C-alpha cells in the first residue's frame, strides 16, 4: 500500500472514517486485495469499518462490487 495515502488525511479537519475509506480504496485500486475477506485478513480492519467504507465507495462511484 502506498504509505502516503493515509498521511494525506492526517489533518484535524478530516474524519477518521475518511482515512479508512482512502486506505481501503488504495488497497483495492492497487490490487493488494480483491475481496472483503482478503482485506479483513491482510489489513485487519474492523468488519463494520470495512462495510461502511465499501458502501460509501460504491455510492461515490469509485468501485463496483460483483457478486459471485
């Protein structure tokens, strides 16, 4: 993961959830993980944090989620 992505959001006016959302986008975009399960196992996000971030990323049109 690009270590600078999280650093970009370390200011007082950025919400913690936005930092998590940026990190998760970076993980998916750069191919470090391809599923929610893989993100949870490799990067140790809380399941609720991951679910909320993925929902926002989908709503923002930044990612799509495919069902198998």
